[in-house]
C-alpha cells in the first residue's frame, strides 16, 4: 500500500475509525497482480444473512447495546427457516446488477455460523429449523456466473464462552490474566477460518471486529498465511490489524480521494445491514451516483442487501439492484475496467479514464442538459459521443492564446434528447494520454 509520509498517530486513528484500516505490513509488490480483478470489478454485493432477520433487529449489536436481551435475541434461532432461499435467483440478481463479486456473512458477532461448522453447534444447520448451509450453494451459483466469492467473517464472537467480552459494561475475563482461555478461543476462530478456507475457498475475505484486540493477539500474520497457503490468490480486506490488502470505509463517503491503491466503500441500501423494519430506502439515483463517485475516486462500491428469514430479498432492494444493473448495462464502458478520473476542479462532476488514459468519461448527474465546461485539458479532442447511444456531441474551445501554454476552456453541448434518466456519460476520445495543465494561469 502507498501511504503519505505525513501520516501520524492521530491520522492513523482516523483511518481505523473511518476506513476500518491500519497501515499495511504487506509488501505492495506481493499483492499488486492479484488485486487486479478487484480493481477492475468496481461493484460488489454485500449480503447480511442471519437470525437477526427474524425480528428485523440490529445484527448482533442489538443485544450488545442492550436494545434487547441476549436471551431474547437468541430466541430468533427458532424462526430462521430459509424456506424460500433460492441461491440461484440471488446469483441471477447479483449478475443483473453488474456486480463482479459478492460477500456473504459466514458468521457475525453473534456467533451463529451460516454454514455447517464442525467446531460447535451454533449454526444455521444445527441450531435453526432451516437446517441449511447457506454458503456452498450460493458460492456454487456465483461461480457458474463467473462472479467472485467473498466470505465475511467476524473475528469477535460474543456467544463463545472463551471470548473475553460480552456486553459493553461487562467482561468474562482479561486476556492478560488468562492466556490459556484466550488460546482456546484462538483455536476456535482459527479453526472456523480453516473450515471456510478449505471447504469454500473464498476469492476474498472480509474480516470484521479486529478493533477489539491487537495483531499479536489475533495472530493476524498467522491467519493471513493460513489463508494464502490454501489460496495464494485470495485477497483480504483491511480489518486484520494491518495484514489486509485494501481499505474499507463504512457508510461514510470520503470527501477527498483516499491515498490507498485499493479501497471499497461498503454501504447499505437503507440504514441497516440486515433485514430491518426500516423504510429509509436509498433511491436508484442515489445509489448510482454514490457508485460513480466511488469509482471516479479509484474505489469500489460494496452495496448491501439484507434477506428476510425465509431467504427472500425485500422488493425495494430488488428494484434498486435491477435499476443499477440497467444503468450499468448501458453505461458500463465508463465504469468497469477503468481507472479513477482526473483531479477535482477540471470538471464539476465525477470522471473516469480508460486504462491507457486516452478516453475520458464525464458523468452528468440528473437531468442535466445544456453546456458543460472542462478546464485545463491539454489535449486535442478527436470525438465526443454519449455512452449507450453513440450520439455525437459538439464542443468549442474558448480562450486559447497561441503564445501561451495554458489550454483553453472546453465547452460541450449536451441536448436534453440524449439524457439518461439517472446519469448521462459523454465520452471524449483524446489524441494521446490525458495531459492536464495544473498551473496558475498567465505566463507560467
């Protein structure tokens, strides 16, 4: 990973709290090649499936924050049926959205595994009427569609007797005073990671909960090596106390472009991760513009959906994913296999570039027609067309002085007749890789 030399302790803590990421201890040359599919993928779907969907309450945190007792929370085991779970239809929907990867919860902080773990009996197979392993059939369907498979796994486990913490105002024991007990827990969680790695071979690991202990206590380096021994091409998110490959800002969109080579914004479609009695749905326009902003800043979007206890997906989430997919089908050229766009200030909106930087894509939000300005472009424009329909657009260069190295202003005319209902994408073919003037004007 690349980091600013100016990063100090205070900004390090900001990275941890906002991005869920600490400075990587991994040699960037070791991961660049295997991260390429992730860099090209742009869109993933996050799935929070668990017993919390029975009552539609906060996943795990509802008992941790004393919104509900632990006993009442665990009663939901009896209502988790998955009677309508259809992994094929899930995979179809994900494929339709345009996503190139999906991440599903194998175990959240509540300790309930969504697969047939052999290490204890707290699973969807042994402890619920569903009696189903969710992970294998889902991964099988994803792989049929050439979609990468990601496993979310919570390092912390508030149900396991040898985990030191439970509710935020109580503690079973202190690690430093009972390392034998902590070692038993480490054997447990590492055993589950070994199961998931061996049985399902994820392309991506999405860890959570690392904030509660240090890399030494988690044995993060050992965990990473365990995963990579089984699958050297596996990539790991940045929540393994410095032993991950990419950053994961959660819900909060960065205002300026992150300093990381690879990052992913994980975000809900309403205000909650799992199925919840929450009607504050994001609109397709909001999701599409958030997605574009992430990609234009060199990142990915991991968009969440929370299935109900019977395995069905809420209609509102299906609608959002279908609309996102329709937009991607039309405009995906400007998104997938691109790189982050030009710096802010040259164009008042998001941009992306082709990998050789000879094509510049501009994103016009909403029903924006008329004339748009592009500043500091030191290239000749060979052609401007609208992605998705091929309509040619006219442009005019204003203010170019023959004796000055400062390029003129480019004005592009976009008629209302070519607009997409969400975001319109003009495509600029340039004479050479994009070159930008970054000076102060005048004679410099």
